[in-house]
């Protein structure tokens, strides 16, 4: 192994942390400006000091990647174009993006910028890599939930397609798949897709049946002992999480990883000493996802710093005095680290003697075409319905409605039965989930090639890419997070998508500015159980209880459970696992938004309702056919009363507050 086969990528939440990362030997840092980045709580940089940071980093052979990894609102397009026009004239080494509309604008107008795909794009299969490669991504940050074999498969595929793999190796784990977590957004509009996550998963809940107060809280990720496996897998970039962490934390973690990488490259025995990593902030450590050993051992019933607890166990403390001595030693050690880091970075000057650069200044930015809204005033909007039980396939015989069937995330094990279901119900259309890993993605491709559906909805971009190669009409589902007109243009022009769902995270006002391209169908889900997050973890081990210690393939295929947890700050949440799919968390009440049909009748072409068997506290006084007929009547004559009488206890807060 040689050092140039790896990149050690460090977080830079502020200038001091960037200096600490450079001093510790980082090959690259990722940092954000004060807008358009997924860590709003970090101090971040300004355009005034970005040039100085670039100069300092490059003088120390360290690259700088700028995080633009949030969903972009229509009202922000002009500002983000001015920012890109500013960045293209700097020495920035790359931009990290989540929003497909932003990626489209970079490809069209700023092709010299190197594009990296954010972890928020939740990349976990080969189709997604091909999808992102088409948007000029030179690397992708893979989903944190993948194991080493899955990573190796994608890294090998990436090398064949000139796309590098980036893997988180240290720092916080999320309980939900990134980019698909809406729990903070649903609570108060603080969307994780906008860098404003308020971390409800770290909060205290009513004590569960299993006796836990923090049932969604995971230990931190540490792959310190897995470096050889990552190297063998072909991973290029080793990424440390922590843009809201302090400089002494950044220095300590990066320094330990730098020395570990150097040992590997020099053929020395790798270190097993994690004492310094345990000294700075941690929630204890796990490499459960990487090892494919996820389950009970990855949880910890305390979201705060675990350092004192860890060293009290190491030193076998049995008295309060001994624990106090551990606290004092930790305090002294951290003080030493802080003083050492301060000394290391004292001579690192950021040249601030530069003219001020403002996003509001007169910056030469490409002028975008004015997008006009296409009117559909004279056409009744089609109704589409989602179901999840094979018995409901008969609904596809109903006239005036398109019925979609939710395919399982564990599609590989169910493929013969699913193909048989669709062959027996030729009017039925497929709905692909957001998560399709490994063999399950290959099964999705086989399904498309066998059934060749007339139209499909997918929440996974890899399926969309493969549908395009087969010449199939496809629609981007709600979990592909379309929030602006340029995402719609991107999907239509780059991937031949027939349509997309407009994001349910958007408010009435935010939707008002979105423009639909000619010939593009725009779906809006007016009724659905509100999915807050989806997890590869088992959410029952800490809540209702489960005899298994870890998750296996049998869990995915056979388990079907439901429970609820009560957050001490607000409402209960529903935990439900469907057979064949991963665990999900739902809002207590379903979303019902009929206002959008009059507020945005020119924007929305297709109305969608979700009648899957997700048991929330919403009450439905009728069977599925009666609900469908009620919505059909609503679309025909505008009568809201039938739907209102059938469906009670719903919510529509997101439409008011947006993101």
C-alpha cells in the first residue's frame, strides 16, 4: 500500500478545526459556508476567509471540499448560482452536493467544478453509482449502513466507472438512512435535508418495555481496527464525521488515523490502542454496520460523552473517589490536548487581507431561462393509489385509478412471488422502495426486465437509471426529494423520467415557485402515513423486545411487528416493520392535505394516496375501495366532505411550516 491510495478526509466546522485537521495530517478537509450546507450549527466559513483557508490548506498539501449538501429551494436558485460563479474562480478542490437540481446546474454551467455525491444521496447500489456518474460525480460517499463486502462490491464497480468510494470511518452514526430522515422536519420544520436536524433520535423517550430511555440512540462509528479490510475493499477516501466538534477532537481523531494509515503503508503492525479516541467525545464505539453485526450491541442508552464511563471500567473503579480521579485525569488530558493543538496551529495564519466577497455583490453568473408554469386547468387529475397487500391487487381492476404495489426492500427473496403477482394482475404497477442493497437491487433489475411495466414509481435512483436504459417510463418517488424546478428538468432531460413527486417537506409558499417542465408529470401525495425514518437496525430490541441479539436475513423477510414510543417533548411515534422490508418510524397521525389541490392546481398533474397497511392512530371509517371512491368524487366535483367523514385524526403541519 502507498499513501496516495488513500485520502484521510477531515471535518472543518470552523477555521480553527480546519487548522487542527491540517496540523494532524489530513489529506483533505470538508467544510461549509454559512449557507447551503448540512451543518447549520457549525460556525462555518465566509467567502471572506475561504480564499485564505484554501491558500493555507494547499500550502500543506491538503485539499478543500465545500459542502453544498442540502436540498435547494426555488427561491434560492439565483443565490446559489452567484455562489457557484464565485467558487469557479477559486482554487476549491470539489463541491459536495445532494440536490439533483444543483448537480444539474453545475454540470450545465460550471463543468470545471469537481462534484462529490453527499451521504445524503444514500448511495448503496451500483445503479445509483451509474446515476450519479451521469451527473459528473467523481466520487460518492456510501451509506453508513453497508458492510465491508457490500462496500468492496461497490468500490470495484466504481473503479470500473472512474468513480471513487468514500466511507465514514469515525464519528456519529444515524439511526436512519441519510437523506430519508424526516423526523426533525416533521416536528418543527428543522429538516435534516437542510442541515438543521434537531436530533430527536438522541432525545429521551418514555421508558420502554425493555427499560431504555434512549431507544433510538446508537454508539459512535469507529473503524480504527478495520483499516486493512477497507484497504482490501478498494476504498479511497476515509472520512471522519464531526463538523460541530471542537478542534481538539478533530486533531486527536485525525492524528490517530494518520498514524494508522502510515503504519499500513509502511508495512508495520496496526495499532489497537484506542485510548486517545476514547479520551475525546464519544458515545462508546461500534463497527457493527461495517462488520454486518448490527443489532443490540450498537445501541447505548446515553447520548452524552461516554469517556468517563469507559475509563472507569478500564480502571475498574469501585468508588466515587476513583471515578472522580478518572474525571480529573480526563480533564487534565483534554487540557493537554487543547494546549498542544493551540501550539500546533499558532503559526498557521489565514490571510484575511483580501477584498470582501458577498453573495449579494455584482457577480457574473450565467442567466437561467425563465421557467413558465404549464396550465392543466381543464383536465381532471388522475388518481393513483399505493397498496402493500397482495389481496389488494384486485383494486387495479377499478376504472379511473392507477394502483401501485409496494415492492419489498428484501426483493431478492420474494422475486418469484412478486413476478407471479404482477403477471396475474397486468394493470398493477410497481412502487420501488428507497433501499435496495446488493442482491435486492439485482432483483429489481430482473423484475424490470421480466415484467417491463408500462409505468413505475421508484424512490431509488438506481432503479430509475436502469428503467431509462430499458426505455421504460418511470417516475421519481417522494423519497427522491424533488424541491425545485431544476431537479425536475434534471430528471426529465438527463434520465428521461416521465414525472416526479413534489416533496411533502415543502410548504404552500415554497411550492408556489416551482415550475413544471412541459410533458413532465408532477405527483403529489395528499394522503399517506408519514414516514419519519427507515433504519437497517432493529427498532424493537430497545422498545418492545426481541429475542435475537442481531439482525439477519430472516428478520428482513419474516418479521412483522408494531409498537410505539413516546418522546418526552412531543407526540408518540409508531414503529412498524413490514414483512420483507426494514424497520420504519411513522408519525402518530397520517398526513391529509386537500388544500394543495386548490392552491397548486396548475403545478400538480397527478393526485396520489397511500393505502398501505401501516397502522397509525388515524381512523378510517371505510374499506379501501370506499376511500378510493371518496377521492375520485373529490377530484370530480370538489366535494371535500366525503373524504373528511371517512378519514379522521390527521395532520397537515408540514404544509404550513415547510423547511
